[in-house]
């Protein structure tokens, strides 16, 4: 079909809310007109969210980098005693969460390595201590990879672990650890960690228990466009069954200090392409989030015209990507995050951890826009 006709067919499909076929998604990876692709994704984005871009006031708490895993793409993990190894104490974590006190809709995003020594009880105790310190803060914690590790420690099922963590304050789960949901990538990059089927099973289990989650895709290493599409297809099918994914977040791989350090950093254009195709293929996942830490600030501004309706977040002190040579700031003050949205010509709207808009903000809160960096 001539390109003009193909463009018009896809535009009509998107306008009428039709579902894109996998071959159409694959062809979009080869589409030379990136601006047209952005416009197509923007159609879908604006149908649902108009001119608003939401963001969350949050704190990423990477509580330890001690890890028994050995993923090729990771610059964060350390063995005990290795230079750069660290772990936060419970008191330090409680102190950090104190910075969010009284901030409406605030979220703490807790992810760490697979610690070699902590017993299972450490994790519900951690959630309970944080919840007790500030019951108003939403606890978004532990990737499916960590949950599988905890189940091994407890000698219980994943379902038991998730129920127990929920009873101790778990509000939702982040989408990390998915990497690319393709067996070839699992075998090559993270064979000692759970693979695609198990990652999806754990998220399905969380959804059955009423724990919403998000889904990431780590792109820019050894994966092929067809594998990115396979990843999106598996997520789309899983979401048709459970409906529990709140957001899709494509992540830009940072090769520094990893065993893939020879690879180049993916271009901004590729970042935007993943966001746009994610928005178009994942018609059943409501939000597409640009994670400015990994995308970079400039791409995060442009992302808002390539399908992204949300920016994560104030963050405060991200470590996983910074240990891999990432040059973005570690966190952003809320006013600077809002500026990234205004710079894109969008309207900033603070949301809570479940993506519910909170604006208009109370006057005194707007005036003091949480200063986190
Ligand atoms: O799971 C690891 C990835 C993820 C590197 O759910 C790397 O809302 C780039 O999952 N370069 C953690 N990425 C971050 C994450 C996340 C971030 C923001 C929001 C949400 C959400 C989730 O980072 C890991 C892994 O896939 N990662 N190493 C690296 N060198």
C-alpha cells in the first residue's frame, strides 16, 4: 500500500479507537516520519487526557544495592564488601519518608537489590515502619523479581507474600524487572532472575489481589524491534485478562559501568518512538509515563507530544541509573517538574499514586510547591 494510504488507514483506525495489529506496530518502528508517528500517538493521548500532563510527588528509595543477582545490564548491584555497596537502615528510610509529610498524593517508590542476608520478615516490617511513620504516603514497593525472592525466603507462595505485604501497607507495585518480555533476552541478559512468564504471573496475581502495578520495558541494548513488539503484545494480552496495569513506562538503557558498556546510548528519537508505539499498541493501559531520569529532560519535554501523559516524578535520589553513568539530576523540585510540563505547552496536574488528579491544589500548597532538590 502506498505510504500516504497506509498513513490514512492508521489515522482512521486510531481515531475510531481500533486496535493496531502487531505488523502495524512493527512497521511503525521503520516509519521514517517520526513527527507523523508522534502526531498519531498524540491523537490517542489527547482523546483521553486533552492538554494535561500529570506528575507525582514521590521519593525513590533504593534501599540497598546488595544483590545476589547478576544481570548484564546492571551497574547498581554489589556483593557485600565490594566498593560502592550500601544499605540504608530502617531509621534512615523513616527519616527520608518524613520529607513527604503532609504532601497530598505523595508516593514512595521502594526498590532494592536481592539482599543476601535479610530474612523475609525484614520486608513486611519495613512497610509497616514506613506506613506507621506516615500513613498518608502511598507505598509503591518491590518489583516482581523481589517478590519472587521474598517467596523463596518465606517458603510460601507469591500469593501469600503479596497478601501479607498488602496487610502491612503495600499500596501498589512498580513495573521494574520486566526488561524485555522475550525468552531470548531473559537467557542472554538475566538468566538467574525470573523470566517473562513468571513476571507476568506475579503481576496477574497482584491484580487478582487488588494491587495495581505498572509495566516497564528496558530498551536500547540487544533487543530487536520485533522483540519490543512481542513485549507490548504480551502486556496487552495480560491487561485484557486482568486490567491491573496502570501505566506503561519505556526505560532507556544506560550502558555505563555495566557488562554491556560498549553499547551506545539510545538516541532521543528512539526514546520517543518507543513512547509513541507504546501508546498506540497498548490501547488498554491507561497511562504512558516518561521517566525523565532515564529519558533525559529534553526528551521528557518532547515525550508529551509523543504519547506520554505523565512524568515520573520529583524522585529526589535515584541510584540505579546514576550508577550506570546517567547525567540527569538525581531529583527535581516540584516547581521544576511543572516547568518541564509548561515548557511542552501542556497543563501540569499533580496526581496521586493511583493517577487520580489532585488539582486544583489548595492555595497554601501551591505556594510552597514541595521543594525536593
Ligand atoms: O527494573 C537497570 C532498569 C528498572 C539499568 O513502575 C536500568 O512506575 C537503565 O522499574 N539503565 C528500575 N535502566 C526502574 C523502574 C521504574 C522507574 C520509574 C517508574 C517505574 C514505575 C519503574 O531500571 C529495573 C531495570 O529494568 N535498569 N539497570 C541501566 N543500566
